[in-house]
C-alpha cells in the first residue's frame, strides 16, 4: 500500500469561552468526544484528521492531498461542531 502525500493542511481553533451554559462538563470536551467516533471512521479515508480540546477550545487539524477535499472536510466538521453545540445548549 502506498502512502498518499498530504500536501495541504488546515488548523482550526473554535473557542467556547463566553458561553453561558451550565453543564457538568465543558462544552469543548463534550463536542470533542461527540466527534471522536466520526474521526475514527475517517481513518479509512484519504484525509487525516486530528481533534483535541481543552476546557474551552476545540482544536482540529486536517490534512488532505487536494484543496477540494480539504475544503469539504473543513465545512463538514464546522457543521458537525455547530450541530453538536446546538444539541448541548438546547
């Protein structure tokens, strides 16, 4: 099996510092754990995705071999984060 070069990279930091939600766990950690299964499934795809969090930020790094794939993954994960946030806060 040959390795596909990952020539393009995007790094994102989404902050949840000013949220007024009273939950037992910080929102960023909840969102990170909600996205982990999706990231584990993406290990079979051509892109590489890494996600982590601290108490108030979600960090995502995406590597792809072309710009359209990178853009599609960025949009997908931003939508997933937005949906997760809405589920937690409502």
